[in-house]
């Protein structure tokens, strides 16, 4: 008996679950085969995008008068810009690369390429963090990125302290 191709019967899903799993496995194999330099550079790029999203989140929620709920909602929308940039640019974010384990479980990727990819991407994501932290945190000025400071509302700029 000939094997029938997987056909999705639901009008709501673009692919059947088995098709999604196959696509994820194929992507995992491709990611595991990337060169070391390309992998680490894409990891650095993803770290920069997420860092940008985090800085934008901090800027949006600083000195908000909207209340906790709306402020956090706007902050979440601002942070998601970093995730959108990761997806659009095809950067390598460690959390997304954890799905390579599906190709590993199916025997299409061995343990060495899996751990190599995870290590390179993780290191690439973290390389951006020390420089990012230096931009956002200046000793003695916890509100450096506040909206009031950026708008020129701080009274004492020489000491970097906002009132």
C-alpha cells in the first residue's frame, strides 16, 4: 500500500504537526552545519538586537505616568522589537537553537555539532552584554535613561543625578 502524503484537514493550520516537526528538523540540521565564524557572528547580532530591545524597554517604562499595567504593556511591545529584528535578520538566538535537539533526537545531528552550535551561539549572545551594561548603568545615576532626562528635564547634569 502506498504511503499517503500528510494532508492537513484543519482550515486553521498552515502545516500538519508532522510537517512542522520535519521542517524544524531540517532547519536544525542546517543550523548545526553552519561554520563557526558565521554562527558566532549571527549570535553576536542576536545579542545586540535583544540588548537593543531591552534598552528600549527600559526607556519606555522610565518615568511613565500611565500606571503599572499600561506601562508594562508598552514596555513589552518595545522589547518585542528586538525579537522581531532577530527573526527578520535570521540571527542565532540561543533559545531558538534549542530546537536543534529535535534533529538530534531523530539521529540527523550528532552530539558534537549540537553542543558546538549551542556553545558558539550562547557565547555570541553573551559577548554583547558587557558593553550593553556599560551603556545603561552608570554608577550614581540609576535614572540615566529616564524619559525626563532625555527630554532635558534634569536639573543637575554635572553629577548625572536626576531629581
